[in-house]
């Protein structure tokens, strides 16, 4: 028994030692804490700078990355009015009327786009045409001044147009085009490929062309709003002539009247040239007929 007892005890002790080692290893593994998810750092999203620009969706994406300002609502919504008209009248002193009109126009801060003079000899009258541009706030004052200097008003027409909506639309389109231009400039700085550079420059050229067109139309509309227009036509029935009492004036008038009489006779003879040719022919025929009758009577 002793022979088998001692080896058995040693075998049991050896097995117990191995189980203890395994339990220690398992316990050691269980003591390792799991990693905390809150401490894990994920890499930030990568934005490709050399992405190809093909449509507006990509432009908007780049605009968000570059913090390009978006289109804003136009704040200037005040009423925009365009006034324009025309007036035609008769005046007794055409020179004094023109001088007074231009003086009033200059005093109110306006100017004349055109100042034309003409003479209608068939109706025996002299006429002036002035295209006036007046600050909108002084339009009514100037119109009253023009009407006051007329001896007889033939016609007067005034039109008033509300262009507020048109002005806001044009201003908004211009602003949006400028925002798009800034976006393309940012893209041009970021582009690294030659194909991207050429494509962005092409779009930038088109955008700048649109900006110039919109700016020109807006400037023209703004000028119409700021300065009203009035086309003025005034005339006098008789052409005013210089008069005098000296001998030189009478001598000049006599030569002028004689020359006009001579011209009248000359052109009058040309006008009746068929009669000038008819009378000599008729005289020759009558004379021939009388000669024939005398010869017959003598025979």
C-alpha cells in the first residue's frame, strides 16, 4: 500500500498545481478591461481639393467648405418710380423761351441730352427741340415752369412707371452672380490639375460676362429712376427777322428785294416755257395763213 500511496499523492499534487496555473491565467485574462469607445479618435473627413468641377452641386459643396457667403435678400425695397413725358407748345419769343428753359433746367440740377433747332419754311415757323433730364424730385416743378412759359399748349403727355419689382430682381441677380464669382475664385485657388483650372476659368469668364451685362442694365435703370425725362418742342409762327432804321439797312433790304424779284421772274419764265414756245409758233402760222390769202385774192 505504501508503495502505491506515495506515487498517488504526488500525482494528485501535480494535477492540482496545473489546474491552479490555468485558473490564474484565466483570472488574469478576465482582469483586462475592455477599451472605452469614448476615447477612440476617428480621423476627420477628407475633402479632396482636386475634385473635378462639373455642375452647381459641386460648386455648392465647395462653397460650404470655403464658407463662401450665400445669397442674401436685398434690403432696399423702397418704391422705384420712372417719370417721362413730352410737351409741345407755341411761344411768342422763341429765343427768350429757350434761354429761360435752359436756365431753369440748370438751376434744378438737370441737363439737356439734345438741343436741336430747325426752320419750317412751308409753315413759316422756327422750332426748337430739347430733350431734358431732370432730377426726379424736381420733375413737377420743371414741368410747371415749362407750361407757364407757353402761349398755347398743343399737346402734353406724362407717364409714371413703377419699376420696384424689376429693380429688386436685377439687384438680386447681380448679387448672386457676384457670389458665384467669389466661389469660382476660391475654386481656382484650390485647383491643382490643369483641366480643373481651365474649366473653372471658363466658368469664371461666363459669370463675369453676366455680371457686366446685369450691371449695365441696372445702371441704366438707376439713371432712369434718378433723372426723369421730358421732351420739349416749342415754336413760333413767324420767323423773327432783324429790323433797322438806318440807310445801310434799307439799301441792303432793297438789293435783297430786287434779287428776290429777279429770281421770281426767272423761275416764273421757266415754269411757263410751253407758252413761250407756243406764242411764236402761233404767230408764224397766222402770218403764213394771211400771206396765202393775199396771194389768192390777187390772182
